[in-house]
C-alpha cells in the first residue's frame, strides 16, 4: 500500500516537496525500461554494481543513525535495518552478479561513479555532522522512494525475470513495514521541532531525493569520470 496519501506531519510536507522529482523518476527511461523489458542489460549491470557499492555506505549511515538514536527501539531498528540492508541486498545482487558473470572481488574493485561518490559522501557527512533529525530526513528517500517505485512497477510487471526480481524486492511487504517505521519516526521527530529545524529536514529530504533520480540516470548513462 502506498504511504503517500496516508501521511501527516512533516512526512506529508516532504512528499509534497518532491512531487516533481518523483514524477521525473517514474518517467525516467531506466524505470520505464524495467517494466517494458527494454532497459539495456549493460545499464542494469552497471547500476547493480554501483548499487551494491552504495548500499555498503548506506548501511554505514544507518549504523550511525543507530549510534545516535536517543530511544532504545530506534537503536534496535536502525541496527536491524543496517544488517538487513547488507544481507538481503547482498543476496539479491549475488543473483544479478551470477547472471553477469561477476565475482564479488570484481564488484569490490569497481570505483564509485561520480554520482555514487557524491551521494554516499553526502549521507556520511550528514551522519557525522548534522543533528539526528536531519540524518533521518537524509536517509528516508532511499526507503520511501524505492517502496513507492516498487509498488508502481509491480502492478505492471516485467517480461524480464531479472528486472521482475528487482521489482519484487522493493514491493515486498516486509520492506514496506521498514519504510513505515522510519516514516513514523520522522513524524515523531518533526512534531517537536521548530520551523527552522523542520525546514532543514525538508532540505535534506529534497536533496537526497534528487540524488535518487541521479542514481538511476547514472545507471542509464553508465556514468564515468570525465577525466
């Protein structure tokens, strides 16, 4: 079930801010190519490798969220999400890499693409340098946007079993429960913040939502360093 219409508090403001970004994500040829089956396998291969490298750093940001969380339940939640991020995603990527004939060592040796480097650096910088509520806003798009995209695509399906597996992963109910838990935390935090503090959360949410679009675009273009 989509969370877009069900949210109140700051998460409703967040989604309202990124409406055009989300529309651009759904319209992107990478996303449309997943359901049509027209996405070039080389683009998906590039994306999958970069995504595996990204998720290692994303898991670090979730571990830092756990370390900084003021409540016991939130410490437990982010530690579990960090662990699951590596275990569940690693299993999915393992299937992808087997299809592409890639070894784990080959994946690890791959350098981060420019967009990936910028996005992960941003997340880690926020995790270390900004207040906890800002960190939650920064990590939230990777949860929420993937869930909404997964739901949007699962209704269409894909003729390509590899792409269908990706769609199924991000429309799974267990993943949706994780998303809802973080959304609820964001709203609890936002309720006690000043207008300026809420605006800081909104800025981070918009920024990392833009990075989500850029990440799929990076995969579609198979982005390389220009020099």
